């Protein structure tokens, strides 16, 4: 397990995102068992209820499911659900915000597209 980043966000959300990241990266595959809330609590030195809150949100989203008396497991199609959710969040948080700022600055759609293309090229070149 990776350490949590104390960036002022609620711990249960950080746990939720760590689980999602492990699913996206392939560290947790479909039908894999995840650590128990008590294991999360012990590792991160937090209240088990806090860990359970993050895990239960993923159950509510259909990312994880419970096997009674055994534990929590990654649901079929979880990776795709997470990616789709994060793409929508990315669109709302970054793309829409960027478009509003571009409009304020008089940047046209073509100029914005060129800027994004340049940014992608720089990123690929490691600059």
C-alpha cells in the first residue's frame, strides 16, 4: 500500500482514489480481493470507519462488491467505470475551466487547440 498524501482532502477520499488508482494501473484486477478496512486502518493509522467510508462509496458506485464473510472484491468492469468517471471529472474540472479562461482572454478555439497540441508535444518530449 502507498502512503496517503496529506493535502487537506478527506482521508476517505484519498483511500478511495488509491484503490481506484490501483485498479486503473492493474495492481488490482477484476475479482481481486482488496485489503480489509481494518488493514487500511492499521496501515494508515486511521479509524476503521474512515477507511470503510471510502470503500463503501466504491461499493455504491459498483466498483467493489462484498462477499459476505470473506471481504471486498473488485467488480467486473470496474476499471472502465473508473476511467469513464475520471474522464467526466477531467472534462468538468479542467476543460470547461480552461475554455472559460480562454474566452476571457480572447483565445479562439483554433488557438486553444494549437496550445493544447503544443502542450502535449512538450509533455511527450519531457519538457
